[in-house]
C-alpha cells in the first residue's frame, strides 16, 4: 500500500510549511495550497486521502470547501483547523460533515492522532463500499443461478408431465390425446377471461393433469365395458 496523501489548506505559508514537514516526517505525502479554490482544483485532478483545512481563508473558506467536498467525494475525511475563539464555528463544521477539528495552537501529537483516525475512518468507508459492491455482485450472480435452476426445473417438470400424459394415453386407448385437448380448451378459456399471464403455466399444467388419477385405477375397472359394482365405484 502506498503512502497516505494529505492536502493541507491554509492561507499562512508558515503553517503550511510546518504542518507539511511534521506529517512528511511521519511518512505521509503532503500537498499544500493557500485557499479553498486552489484546494478544489487540486482535488479535481489528484488523489487525496485526507484534507486538513484552515477555517478562515480568502476566496473560499473552510466551510465552503467542506460543502464542495461532500458533493465531490464523501469518503475523503476533512479535518478543520481553527483558532480558539472559533469553537462554535468548528462545531458547526462537524455538523456539516467534517470528520474532526483541531484548535490552534495545537500539539503535534494531537495533529498526528487526528490524521491517523481520519485515515482509519476512510479505510473503513472504502472497505465497506468494496464489501457492498461485492455483495451486490454476489446477489446478482446467485439470482442468475437460481433463475437458471428454476427454468431447468420447470423444463424437467414439463417433460415429466408429457411422459405422464403419454402413459395415460397408453392406459386408456379410447381417450388418446384427451389431456392435450382439455389443456387447449382450458387455456383458451383462461385467455378469454383475461387471467394474469403469470398464472397460465400453472393452469395449463393443472388441466393436463386433471385425469392423473387414472394411473392408480386397475385396467379391469377402467376398461370394463359394463356398469361398475359398488366395490369398483369405491376404487374409482
């Protein structure tokens, strides 16, 4: 993994130089600009992991930069740096989406801790986005597999029905093709009644199987030329 990149935004050159030196000594790559407008230009063309910005600056202040950054990339945390008397403004920046704020003058350890926490926050956001993307892809993949399996199952089921229909025709030669004719009539009526399209396959299968009970009737009863006795009627 490469070094984390920090953008320092402050209208005081001395502050930019000191903060850059401190963070570079900690292993960070630092860029520095003097106001929010230049920060926007930098962010549009360069990768940045954390923005460390002063609150009061000419042309475009810290809050304006924060507002722009929330619309540009919400996963880049922004740390506001402000003077002691600007605490209320610093708190307002937190409500507007800043990750943290540091009061001037600040200790270097406080600066390091805030930057480390901001980077950890960004890492978690990126990991969560990656997880969500992978999860969506996995769900899409599994849905496709399930749809294919259901389609294959329906095809297998229909093939089984065809085989049962053929078996019924063999069992009762006088009604050959009866299942298919009943299915055709049933479908014609279902369409004439404007039944929901998604129900038609189930209706067709039910119609095709309407005589499935014949499979359990002994041939001597099913093909008997005369009236059935009480015992035979019970079997039927």
